[in-house]
C-alpha cells in the first residue's frame, strides 16, 4: 500500500519539492487550558507501526478501545482533554510531546517500551556521499550537509544519534523539515526534487522506490538504516503520572499483556486486523504490514528492562533522552531547558555488572572467514572509519594514553549495533617494499639498484643480506617471511587494542558486544603513504583502523548475541 502510493507520485510526475516548515516547540500549538481528569472511557493511541498488533491483542484492557492517532498534536490534546492517559511515540518525538505537556501542567512518565526498528527506516543520500565519514569531511571543509527530515516525526531522535556519532551538532548541518513522512511534502519528495538536499530520512518503501526499480533516481543510494543503527528508534508509551499513581494494577495488566502478545505476532487474524487499521482492506495492505512486522524487533521483558533500567547499557532510556534533550534544548525545539523524564518504577532488579559477549574460537574463525569472503565479493559497505596511531614496536595500549579512543569505539559499537566493527592492524610498508624491489631487480639484473636495496636493508635491520649471491627463490622466501611477519605483528597489535578496549569497558561497567569486534592484520598492504617521504608520513602508516561495516549477507553467529 505504502509503496504503491509512493510509486503513483513518481509515475505521475507530481512528487514536487517539499515546502519546508519552521520548527517550533509543540507547546506553541497547544491551546492553553487546564488538564481534565482522565475519563473512565479512555483509549490507547497507536501509530502506523507494527506494534499496533500488541494493542489490538489487548484491546479489551482499554474501555474505549484503540485509536490510530499519528498526529502528535492530536495525541497531546487527547491527554489534556482526559480522553486518554497515554502517549504512544518514539523516544525522539516523545521528548517533544512530554515537554509540551509539562508546560501545560501535565507530568508524563515512561511506562513501557514496545519495539525497535530493524531496517524499516533508511537514510538515502546523493551518491557523492559515499559513507558517513563524508558528512564529517564536508563540515571540516566548511560546507554544511543539508538534511531532509519530517519535523516531530519518528526519525528525530535518530538524527541526534547520527550526528553525535560523527561528533557533529545541529549547528553543523542545515536541516530542512517537512510536514509529512512520505508522499508530498516529505523527505523523499525533498531529496527527489531539491538539488540542495544531501541526505534524507525516509521509510524503507520510500527508499526502495527512490533507489531501485522503474522509477529509481540515478543520483541516489542507500547510506545506512536502522538495520545497522539497530537501537536508533525506540517505540515507547508514556502515561500521565497522576493517573499512573492510582492505577498500578491496570498498568501492570497492560504491560504483562503486551509481553504475552509478543508470542502472537504471526497470528493471521491479528495480522489482518492490524493491516486493516493501518492500511485498509486488501491483500496489498496485509503484505505491507507483514513487511513492516518483519522489520520490527518486539521487546520481551528482558529487553524492555534492559532499555529502561540497565545503567550498563549505553543505549538505555536515560542516556538516549539526555542526549536528545541536550540537543533539542540548544536548538530551541523544546520549551524547557531542564527537562527530565522519569520512568515508572516496576521494582526491576537488574544485574548491573557489565556484560561482555564474545564468540568462542571456532565461531570467531568462521565469522572472520565469512567476512573476508564477503569483502572479496564487494558485499561489505564501509560506512564509518577512524584510526588510532601508535609508536613503532608498540605492543601495549594504556588507558591513560588511549582513553578517548576506547570510549569512542565502545560508544560507536553501541550506536551501530547491527554492524561489524573491524579492528585492522597496519604497519609501515617500507620493509615489504624493499624486498619486493629486491625480487624485481634480481629478475631484471639491475645490479646497481639491487645494491641500493641491500644497503637500505642493512641500515634498517642491521643484517647484511648479500643479494647478489642470493637466488631469486631465496629472496622470495625472505620477502614472504617479512610479509607474513608484518601481518602477524599487525594482527597482534589489533588484538592488543581489542583486549584493551574490553578491559576498559569492564572497568567502566559498559556492556560490550565484543563478538562484533573482528580483528584483522593487513601488514603493510594498505598504507596511507606507499612511499613515505618523512617521519610524519611513516608514523601515519603505523596505525590501527576501526571500520564499521554493514554486510548484505546475514551472519548467523551474531543473531543470538545481539538479542537479550
């Protein structure tokens, strides 16, 4: 249904450039009035997302049933009018709504977490934006990337998380806000028609239409998605605090009912009911809903509690909201400068000791083999890269010297929870290059150049290799030995970095999925400078790179580890 709707716009040529809106706090749209007491015939609001199934399956718990209310202002009005005590939003948009209600004299608290988006939301970009690093490069060169996103929509919090991972702020980019999520006046129409737009936050049917198929636009491609940034969009329910304090038993029944209904998401009757509410009657609507459901991770009690209450989880509710509130406050998107959002106390006992997950030796070897195979086939998409430099012959990495790098790597691992992070060791290539040249000059009988290589090798290694008397096979053997040693040394250093990162995470009590930290040693095969001309260039070759990579093929060993 959604894809057909989008295709109709493209095929008819009426997907005109969006008319952008000026961002103003939601509180500016509220009619100042005193909040009414919550009616006994309250409803549960739902939005166009797959977890509507959970509400439908528990509809009997809401006296006035469930209502589709995608408009956040309408949800705010309903809470003030006492028609419902609940707000159903993502964390990013929820912050804006809670802020508006607080200004109206209504305190909201987080009641429940429902689900995550796992690929249903996509960032599309112009092809010149090769990866996320490119956005940071643009800023360094004094050019602000131009971003299209729906104002107040589900992608708002994701935007803040993306910018934070790049160490950028809203001030570093130009944001064009649209009224709608898809169709006219949306990010998809903006990037399709507005040449100034660099990236757009869209839903997956929009992304598929824009970059593939009959009406695809040649200058666009997929940059990343919530499959890679798997904790970027959290779907939650807030509740009026005054009502919650008097209705703990009701709230518990709702929460328990939602957890139980997670087991019914493949029920045909429930699928059809959900599709009818969101898309109307018809097979296409059912197909669209199933696609949406399959890109949703429904929370069980363990995952929900981990998000709500686990201080070791770097993607928990408190950290995400703090990050979002800080950014919104500086940008003027919310009214309160000191907004805080409390969580309902379910008396949950969480093991606060950091959880470090790792593959066993056999599984790790299998994963590395698969990753290398995928890279050879060009199926790996490097979306983010950073390096740390170290000294020649260095084998240890202290927290004192590398605290900043360790902290950033752990946070990136949490932010890009659906990606592999390759830790790649590199050494300077000059010794390898010298032996390659020795083979070349021996074959071509260039004695003078061969002697030059011999003098260089003696200078840097202290060993006098008589290249004139050595056979080509012997020189090749020495060359191969140096190359293998370089790869082994670089891998050992990368492993030392990984071990130091794990140790740091444990000390700081951070959860870390170390199974996604894949160690590789490339020796001198991929230098920054193939022929360094000075010490500065030489030292830049001696490095460990962190490469965040998304793979098109699924790696089954990761599935259980990423779930809670």
